[in-house]
């Protein structure tokens, strides 16, 4: 189902570029300075302040599950949002948290929000209309003169009320990264043309694929946003993830953001900057499918984004960039989504394979604030490139199929300590598949030198049975994207390398390779002054990270913590 109404608009073209191998997005008429704030080219006709009410939802509070409810009143209706941390983008720097979810009771709805310092930002889709949410400070320069403005917090608005003057958001022709490889008569050209002729994909009900994105920021972006730079990058990727996962069925998985990026990404010309970015990507040994640069540079000619067309998963051309100069958070998130769409091979609507597609969609040559959906043709062409990439790079980690049943075990890092220390070691059982998983069993084997003291599950559900140095746990079922966090407390009895093995079982699991592992506790020196330590960062990829105060309060309010103590009993 298409979520936007095609509309006509005025085209504004970028200046000719010497190496016409990329697509670009332009903002016509912006000032030349690098830190331009939104101006009169964008006007928000109406918005309302948000008074958010948070509460923990009843039931077991598995980490990453949709157990938090955010409610507020706006536009004469109640918004009840079911939210869970978006673990695929990794933990945002504290105290910020990224969320994904839906509007309670509305089929086809989706939500991507971030909270930082009490302010919300992101995108909400209710199945018929898109709503932007941004801090008051971000909207102050675009609010219409008659719009009441609260002193702080966030405001919600219909994207249809955000007026962008014709020609402000415009694009150059999308040209393949390698014209010869995609010329008429080649297999790739025939495949994409056939896909475009057949028509679009149905809206995704659950993500089918995942692609890794390597986000980085240049000095200008880092200079503008300071300590909030990583969060600002992830807010934009969170918006793009909502669009890609709900429409194309592709989840965006963020690798660790790099802020600021390496020296050498400093070209004033957008085309030269993309070349620099491609060279950096080729030498960085990244396994991500796309490297995306966030900048705050105002380019000559008003260019606001650029990407190699169809370049995902390639060593150099899997690169794109977008600027935040002169536009709001939500608009810059749409710019990033557009450029990543080019990396997925989507041409501009009205051109090439999609010549018959009208304006009004996300990949149109000129877009507006309501250009939030891919056209059927864009979906078809991107789907064809996904299939092509999977066949060319079947072992590549940059793009992969999401299994229906895939539960993974995330172990802590190896730990160094002293004899006599008491350690709390975090483990995570993560459902990475599309379907719920049940009959979960966790088994932990301890060496004789490590004495089990207690085991804890956040959420308080589950049962564990110790037998000598082996602990067997039965955990409740997990929904897609949810996880159980388990903490094992042990006392270190002697020096040496002590290996802890753990394994996981489930009623159904299509990827058993990530169900077991081992980590080492190294003990050296004397036990004088040993105070106990932490078992590490909780590993990568499982969505673990520091909890912000709000998330911690919600977890504590949800249910008591149950512990198994060394006498074999549970304490609540």
C-alpha cells in the first residue's frame, strides 16, 4: 500500500558535475556558511506541544520488548504508543534512548522516536498520515507567526503542514556507479527493468533483510552538535530505519558511529567529498553495506545529499552523504533515507526504469515534506538489487536474510581480576528472528575455581537449577527483537585462566551457530583489597548498553528481581 499522494512540483536541477556517477539532493538558495539554520524557505503552519506520560506495560519486562507506553493528547485525539528500544542501531549515548514501536490498536502503524533530556524527536505513522516530532528548539525558526510555542519540550505536527517552497529539495539525475555494467543489454539492466515493469512490493509486515550501515560525522557536524553528535546521527538513521523496515522490509543495523570522522573528509565540493568518502570506505576494511557521512556543510548550488547509485556492498561505491545545514531533524532524516535509497539502486521517479512514476514520492527529483514513501517502482528496483546482491555476495555480512527463528546468546568480554573477587557477569538471550521463540533453555558450565553465588534475570521470571558447577535455566518465551538479560554472580577462588561455557536451546532455531560460546576469567595476584568487579560490557551486537534513568525506573517498576542463591532457593 502506498502511503502518500503523488503531487506535482517544480524541479530545480543541481549544476553539472564532471564525474556524473552519482545522485544528489539539492536545497536551492541556501547561504554559503556551514551552519545555516532553517529559514523562510520552510514554514510550519501548525504544531502542538507534547505533554508525555510514560508508564511500564504489565507483564515480563524482557530487555528490548515493547513494554513501555508513551501517551499524549494532540490534534483532538489520544496517541498511545507502544515502544521498545531500537537495539539494531545500538545504544545511544546516555541519557538518550532510541525507540521503535507502533500506535496501540492501529494496524500498519509504526513509530521511531528518540528521547534526550526530556525532549522527543522522530516520526510517527498512523496508517494514513505521517507526524513529525521535534524539540521546540529545532522548530523555533520555522514555526509560523501564529503557532503557540511552549518554553521547552517537544512539538508534534503533520508533515503536510510543513511547507517547503518549490525547488528547495531537488535532485540531479541518478546515474549508475558503473554505466557499462548497467547498460542496456546487460543482465543487471534487464533484471531491474523487468522488476520495474512487474510493479512494486507489498508493504513489509516484518523485516526480511538487514543491512549494516557505518555512520560517521565530519568536523562540521561534530562542531555543530558537540556531545550530542552521535545521538543526532542515530535520530536520522532511526527515521530512515522506520521507512526502510516498514516499506522495503530491510532493517538498518548501525555499526559503531565514528565522530568525528577521519581527516581528509573536508572537500568543499559535494562530488569531491563523495570521492573522498569512497576512498575512505575502500581502505577502512569495513564490512558494512553502506558508509553514510553526516555533514553540516552548505555546498555550492545548494546540494544537500549525494550517493553512488546501486553501490551497496561494494568496496568504494557503497557510500552516501547528507547535510543537516538549513533543514530540520525530520527533513534531514528523509534526505538520508533518499540517499540510502540510491545506494539500493533506486533511480529518481520519472526517470530511467521509473519513467512512468509521477512526482510526490521519496525518490522524486523534487520532493516535499510529505514525500515519505517509496513508489511501487522504487520498491521493485531496490528489491531486484537486493536479490542480485545476495546472489553475488552470499557470504557478505553487509546484507543478509533475517531468519524467522533465530535466538542468539551474547556473552561478556574476557575479564581480568584477582583471587577472592566477586564478579557480576552479564549474559543476554536475544531473539534476532521475525517470530516468537519459546522453550528457552540456558546452560552455564563453571570451572571448579569459580563458585556460583547468585543468578538474576531482569524482569524476575524464569527458573534456574544448580547442580555442582552447572546451572540450568528455563526462560519464558521472547517476541521478535526482545531479549532476556541474565546476571551471573561468581566468586573467584584461585589464580589462572578460568573458562566459562554457555549454551542456549529453543523449540525452533534456524541459526544454531550463535547459540554457544565461552569466555575467560583471568585471576592473578593476591586477593588483598579485592572488591568485586564487572564482567565486561555485555558483548556487542545484542543491544546491551547503559540504561538511562527512565528505562531503569520502568524496569524496576515492572516486576521484582528473583535471584537464585547458593542454597538453591529463590528470593524475591
